[in-house]
């Protein structure tokens, strides 16, 4: 039997590890890490190894389906499915206007650029501004905060640093690629100081200094560091004078945030705040490494990202190896179509939509339920959801489900009958990334590696599954938008994307199956920063003019021991959600034996003494209740977690963390909601 080894990449999560896919008689039999892949260096997590079981899961959707009036499903042809979708979308447009259709792309809408690009093209041609995506609670906050400070998006390069501070990221579980490079640099002795700011003593903290923080107080910690660094004259004077504006105002502003005061807020001893501040300011190069969403999902998350940018700037750790680096982005073919109006969320969070004339394509998904259920600011009547499972992953999942149920028409393109797909009128079976080709580059660019590769098709589509591009194209053509969807093959699409980049398909396929660098990193200081002042804006006039804090302040979570002592007396445990585990990506892979065997159920982590206070022991089922809702999970006691805090995973439909979270309050700048620092009460389940 001939075995073929196909070099591709895995996009089961944002790490995009290089893989060697072993195919026998057209069937994927094994996946290995690709050693020569410059990002993942041969690393592969359990989900990567589980891909064959996942892709051939018995419960894969294999043909289009329509919901019957009795709630059951009937099999229909692609023609019937697409004709129905096109007709319903046209009805919505005729009756309510194009903006009444929401286009939702989930986590796959970031890793899978074809999916994201085609969704953008369709919504542009159809004319709805309401493109909603995980950008409304995941990565965009940091991008905005860095843009607002530097005029661009410089990215950390921790493996070349001598000192790093990791805020809320357990790389062994969520970012193995960067984790591996950091461990290598520690082994080589080049990376000398690793500081982990986390309520939990995660594995990387065993090899460095652990700062055990109260969830939701990272901004206060950083302000304490600024107080020390500026107060003790440890900042990079030359860099600040040459490149920054607002330093005088910053100096005055941070005087109030003494380590002693910040210690009361953060639970971090004042001397530790001093120590890490001095280390960070005096060991160069140094980089702050924020978690991918743990700093963001707070009502002060945007300012949490701003204070990182300020610390990075005043210590002069910009555009040097091991600092934060402005990397040239690849230029790819652009499928966007000119936009006509603003999406939902623009009134509430105008900067999330645009600043300095730069517009983001996304609406704020946290306003979706209000639009549907209250018609605010106008009614949304239809939804097409692709590559996401918002009925589980969005906050206040019950209200999200209620909103999806209230829509006139819902279509979901999926691999599985997820909780969201179950609410649809039409379900379209989509190919997994293994069944289609594409361009892989997002992970490089988000990790300071100017690199791209071909994502090679590994196997033929399962059943009647279609790649996302074909689904969008065929809906578009049926609606009379054919000229906007001229592509007929995957090759044509890949060529379209690669054309402006300087790379081409032939070259990537034959010469560089492991991928290729599209440029060199030059570590050049910009002559002029792309901000209104041309400088790094420590004080942001833009924020001030829009009614926001021009410089970060410590803002308590909406419910906390300090902001709401009366609620704290009834809900006396601090709750953080969504720490990643290696077995799953969000709601995905739950039915796959290879990973299910090691993680059969969700585990609520808590210090044994805190558990004992409420009569709970390791292995007990516990109820977790917030002012919003209640779920039950198995207890896992661990001394690694700070006392008084409970950490639960997300993505489990039956014990869904998002029954406990809420759509309000939101970060005033970005509209992100609170997922990392809530209050709850716990009890042993009967
Ligand atoms: N295995 C796996 N990997 C993934 C994903 C997945 O679902 N599974 N999802 C991907 C995606 S989309 C994302 S956004 C990223 C998420 O990645 P990150 O946001 O980097 O999250 P984690 O690596 O899970 O680390 C979260 C850590 O933050 C700590 N923490 C909790 N609250 C706070 C806080 O308020 N302050 C601080 N300092 N620490 C806190 C937790 O104890 C935990 O150790 O992971 C990506 N990688
Ligand atoms: N409480 C709490 N909630 C959270 C978080 C948290 O930390 N705490 N984290 C948030 C974050 S950071 C994120 S990014 C979101 C993620 O939220 P989602 O993106 O909604 O989560 P996933 O489960 O990854 O959903 C992806 C879906 O796409 C399907 N799919 C896979 N491949 C394809 C494909 O090629 N085409 C199509 N059409 N479908 C495909 C999968 O089967 C899966 O159902 O969750 C958020 N929710
Ligand atoms: S970390 Fe795992 S799931 Fe994520 S890309 Fe790598 S192998 Fe795939
Ligand atoms: Mo995310």
C-alpha cells in the first residue's frame, strides 16, 4: 500500500503547526509534527494527533439538511439548500434591508483566511455591514491598543529576549509553538528572567518567578510597575525623548499608583512589584507577552493592553530583537468590497469601528442579541454562521440562543450538528481544512515571523461536504452576484491571494512545502510613527477626545470584592473562565476518543483549602453559581491556584461557562465583556 506524506498545516487552533499527513489509499491515517516547520519545529499537540479520528467522526454532517416543521431534519440536495438560502436572503433584503442579515464567523474566521475573505466578500456584495466575529472578544483589543499607541501593530518576539513577563498565558496548553521556543531559549541560557503573572502556578512558572495575581487586576500591577520605573529613573530617557509624547503627563499620572496601593488591589506583595519593575526596566531586550484573551476579556481590557504598550515603549524595548517588533505584513489579494454603512455596536463603541479614518470590518457581536430581541438600533432578522458555535461560546449563552431562535431565517455551515447548527433552518455540510487547500500565514504574522505556506489539501471531501469558498460562491451566484465570485477552483483562489505577496503557488508547492519567509525582519525604528502626532502616544489625545481615559487607570471588575462588597458577601469566590486545555479547541473535538479519553469531563480547579471552606473535596461535583446562572462541574483541587479563585474551562455545552457570563457591562472602548474575573458561589452538588 502506497503511503503518501503530505506537508500541510493544522488549523485546529491558531498555532497553525506544520504537519506531515500520512495518507494511505486516499485515507488520512496519521499526523505528525513537521520538524522543518519554522514556527512549530515538529511540535504537535493531542488535537493534532487526533485529526484522523476527528475528520472521520461518525457524526460528521455529510449532506445539506432542512429543519422540518416538527423540529426534525430532512436531507435535501445542495440545489434545494442553496436555492432556499438565496431566496430567504433576498426576502430579508427586500423586506428589511440588507443590514438585517448578520454574517457570523467564529474562531475559524481568523485562522482560515479563505473562510474569512469569502464571508467578507459576500457580505459586502449583499450589502450588510453586520459582519460579526470572535474579533469582538478575542484578538482585536490588543491590536487596537497597540495601534492607538504606536500607529501600527508591533509584535513581541520573546524567544530573543533576556527577560519576559507573561501575563495570563499557559503556553504549554494554548500556544505550544511559542512555548517551545521560550523553553529552548531558557535552556540555552539566553533568556534569563521569566516572570509569570497568573493566578495559577502554571508549568512555565516552575522555571521562573511566579507572580500570583488576583484575576482582573493586571492593569493595576502594570501601573505599579510604571510608578517604580519612572520614580526610580529606570526608563530609557533617550528613547522616550526621541519617540514618545505625553511622558510628563504619564509621570504625574502614575505617581498615585504606589506599589503598596497596587499590592492591596492585586494581592501581589509590593516588593515583588518593585522587583519585576526593576528587572523589566534594566534587563534588555525585554518583552511583555500577554495571553491571547486573558487580559482582554475584562471591562478594562483595552487599557490593560494600553498599559503593556506604554511599559514596552518607555523601557525602549521597541524594534530590537527580543522586544516588540513592527513586522512587515504580507500583502494578499483583498476580497473586501467598499462598505456602505456602520454595523451594530458602532454607536456604543465607535472606536471599535474606526479611528484616524481607519475602519475595521467588524460589528460588535455583543450587541447581536439586543438587535434581534429589541430591534436596537434596528432589527436583525437573518443569520449565516460559519466556523463558529456562538450558542455556546458567546456570553449569556441562553440569551444568545433565544436570539437565534427568534430570527426569521438561520443557516449554519458546519462539520457537526453543534448547538448553534441545531437552531438553524438549513445546515450546510462544510469541509474541514484537511479537505481543501489554502494559504497559511496568520500564525506567522501574529508571532513576529514573516512567513507563509501552502495549506495543502490532504484528502477528498467527506460525503457531500463543500469547502467554504464554494458555499459562498454558489449562494452569491444564485443571488445574481456571479461577477463578484469569478473563481472556479482552489488553485485560482490561492493564486488570487498570493499574487501581491511576491510568493507563488508553484514555488511554495515544490521548493518550500514547509513554507517560506516572505521578507526579512529588519528591526528598524520607524522614522515617524503612524499616529496623529507622529510619535508613540503615551497620552492618547484620541482617547481623550472620545471621552475615554487618555492613560490607563486601575478599574475593578464590575463585580469584585472591592467594587461590590455586598455581592461579594453572597458570591464569595472569584471566578475565571476559559483557561485552555490541550485536548480541545473551544467547543470542538468533544466526541473524538483520542482526546476525550484524557479529558472526559470539565474540571473546575480550586485550591483545596478554598474548596474545603465550602465542604467540597477533590472529585466532588460542585455547583457554580453567578448572579446570571448556575452549572455543575467536577472539582479538581490544586495547590497551584491562588486561594479564593475558581477556574473553569469553556466550550462544554452541558456545563457551559457562558451560562454564568453576561453581555453587559462591556469595555467602553472595545465592547468586550467580562469572562476572566467574575464572582460566584459554590456548593457541593447533591
Ligand atoms: N488547547 C487550546 N489552545 C488554544 C485554544 C483552545 O481552545 N485550546 N484557543 C485559542 C484561542 S482562540 C485563544 S484566544 C487562546 C487563549 O489563550 P490565552 O488567553 O493565552 O489563555 P491560556 O493560555 O489558556 O491561559 C490563560 C491563563 O490566564 C490565567 N488567568 C485567568 N484570569 C487571569 C487574569 O485576570 N489575569 C492574569 N494575569 N491571568 C489570568 C489562567 O490561570 C491561565 O493560566 O488560546 C488559543 N489556543
Ligand atoms: N466563557 C468563555 N467563553 C469564551 C472564551 C473564554 O475564555 N471564556 N473564549 C472566547 C474566545 S477567545 C474565542 S476565540 C471564542 C471561540 O468561539 P467559536 O469560534 O464559536 O468556537 P469553536 O468551538 O472553535 O467553533 C468553531 C466551529 O467551526 C466548525 N468548523 C471547523 N472547521 C470548519 C470549516 O473549515 N468550515 C466551517 N464552516 N466550520 C468549521 C467547528 O466544527 C466548530 O463548531 O470563544 C470565546 N468564548
Ligand atoms: S497546537 Fe495542536 S491543534 Fe493547534 S495547530 Fe498545533 S497541532 Fe493543531
Ligand atoms: Mo480566541
